[in-house]
C-alpha cells in the first residue's frame, strides 16, 4: 500500500475562489500600507511560494512594485511536529539594512519558526519588519509572533494545498484541504 492510500480522504476547507478573493483583499491592504516604502518581500520556502506569487501579482496590478528574496527554514524534526528549534537552511541573499521587510509565510502554528526568524532579521538593521501569513492556527501558539496580515484563521487541523504539504505532498492543490 502506498503512503497516499494510508492517509484519510482530503476535504476542501477553503475553496480556491475564496482564497483568491482573500489574497486580493490582503494585496489592497498591503499596497495601501507600503505605498512609497519600496518593500522587500521575503518568501519563506517552500510553503509560501504559491501565496507569494499570487500576492505579488495582485500588488503589481495595484501599482506596488516589490523586490523579492527567499529564505528556507526547517521547522520539523518529525513530519508534523514542530522541533521548536528552527534552523536556517537557506539565508537571504540581500542586505536588509534600512529596508521595509515583509515576511510572507504559508501558515503559523506554534509560532517558533517566525518568532526565531523575526528575532534574527531584527538584528540586521531593517527599517521595519512585518509578517503576512496565509493561514494562522492561533490557538496553537506557544510563543508570540507579531503578525500584521492574516488570510485565514483556522481551527487546529492539519491542512495541505496552496503551498502547504503533508509529508511533502499536496502543495499544488489550488484549495486548502484537511484530512480528518
Ligand atoms: P510553527 O513553527 O509551529 O509555527 O510552524 C510553522 C511551519 O510549520 C509552517 O511554515 C509550515 O511549514 C508548517 N506547518 C504547520 N502547520 C501546518 C499544516 O497544518 N500543514 C502544513 N504545514 C504546516
Ligand atoms: Mg513553512
């Protein structure tokens, strides 16, 4: 039996059109807030890739040009349990000193990944740092994260799609789904 067959069936939690509309709303808000501030978008690989692309296209439509850098952090020592000690797998390639940094994340769960990242980037002299996440499971938070933009608040369920994975699979679903 393959790994896929062992997973419970996938149910759509947030459909594609609802996600698309919410991303448009977020882009409008961010565009207002960052007008004239030359933002540097930091996409947290791999999960936030899909959300970042959509958000940057919408911001561009609204006339906000953004620069892009990427960073990868590993949050898990097991497949679905936070290690609470995230490690940098790939650092930024750009200097963020004096920049208005907008971190884009797929989902915030315990908060350890973004808490660590926020502290680390704060030491590099940026003008500002804000955080935008597509999904937040706020009831799971163990450490504080200053989140400025949240696409969706969800209950404590494992989700996949729109960049988020279950054992590295499912990132390409255009919707957000849950199993069980
Ligand atoms: P945190 O450090 O516990 O906040 O975990 C954040 C990271 O865990 C996210 O960037 C995701 O990569 C991953 N993650 C947390 N919950 C889920 C989920 O329900 N589905 C997929 N990935 C998740
Ligand atoms: Mg992630």
